[in-house]
């Protein structure tokens, strides 16, 4: 993983000219490393020592300034392996996907990037697709890009049936209530730093991904999807692979969609 450093990028966040979801098909099949935009990666991780090294090694050279792994109280060697593979490690005591992401953002805020990219630590996402995920921001002034596993290449069984169903239901409700069309609440995503400040993320657990999408919609930011690939994770799922995780995540996602809709 080679780091790339550069000057600040002019933000278009807040203009409100946005595209209301929908697919942004990759235009450039050989995208160049941006010269004047900084991209940082944030990876929440809980006991992912077997996969985190693969994730970090697969981030394409030259595209990323810093990678921050937020260790949420792992009892294995996640932090050690992450450091060995070039990441900065931040610790967050409070459990929860969102709490870990918020801790990572507080860390980045000391020297913020132009774009922050999120991905999971379980090697389900394909980090080599990062250029595709940031391309709409770099080349088209978009605020938020969701990597959609639904329209991308999926290894059979990588997305569990309960995740497929939950995503479909959530995306249907988001379209009906907010008028933004998404096909996934996927973890692999990129957002302009300045837009993320406007969005004002708060969720500390399973509502994190959908909160970002519905708040972007409420603010009329431009949001698009790009197809991303997804494979079976290394190790055992803690969220959609468990009954408790599925029930809690499903409940929190639906709650967030309605709460944000009713909240002026
Ligand atoms: N920081 C943090 N990360 C978590 C927590 N639970 C899961 N994760 C991470 O979130 C990602 C998704 O979790 P995963 O178990 O793969 O759930 P699935 O994708 O629904 O099967 C992985 O990178 C996990 O390491 C948590 O409580 N805190
Ligand atoms: Mg996973």
C-alpha cells in the first residue's frame, strides 16, 4: 500500500444539484491516480485478524493517503496485523459499527482528507475497486457514492438471504419516502469530507449505513451507486450471519428510515 499526498480539493457539497440515487456506470476503465485530491480509508474492525491484512494489501497503490482501522475491542491480533500492513490503528471502547466509524472520523478530523472511503474488514469487499467508488466524486462532483453489491458481481452465498431481503425492503422505503433510488446499503462507499460534515453522522451501530443515505437525501446532496463485487467473508459473520445481529440490524435500519423521515 503506497500513500499519496496532495492538496485540498474544491468541494461542491451543499449545492443541492444532486442526482437522486441511480447507477453511475464507470466511465473510465483505466482511471488515473488523482493529483490534487486526498483520499483516506476508514475500516471498522472487530476480531478480523485473518482478513484485515488481505484487505489492506488489496488497496490499490497510490490512491490512498492514510488507512485507519478502528479496532472495536478485538480480542485477537487485529490491531497488530493492521499495523504490520500499513494502517494506523484507532481504538474505540464503545462497541458498534457506527461508534467505530465515528471514532475513526474524529481521528481523521485532525487532518481531514477530501474524500473518505469506508469498507469492511472481513475481505468481502474488493478494495481494488476503490478507484471506481471514488470516480463519481473525482470526475463528476458527486457527494456520496454507494458501492452496490446488488448490481455488482456477487459470489453466490456472499450476501445472505436475510441481507438481500432487508436491503430490498430498506431501499424500497427510502425510495418511497425520500425519492432517492438505491439498491443497497453496502459498506463499501465514498463520501466527500465536506458533505459528510453537512450530513452530521450520529448512529452508533447498525443504522450507520442507511443514516448516511437518508440524511444525504434529506439534504438533497448528490448520491449515486456504482456496481461493486462481493465475496464470502473470511471468518464468521457477526451481523447478518446471526439471528440476533439480523434482528437488531433490521430493526435499527427501519427505525432510522422512519425517524429521519419524521424528523424535520
Ligand atoms: N467496529 C466494529 N465493527 C464491527 C462490529 N461488528 C461487526 N463489525 C465489523 O463490521 C463488518 C461487518 O460485519 P460482519 O460480521 O461481516 O457482518 P455481515 O457483513 O452482516 O456478515 C466487519 O468488518 C466487522 O469486523 C462492531 O461491533 N464494531
Ligand atoms: Mg461482512
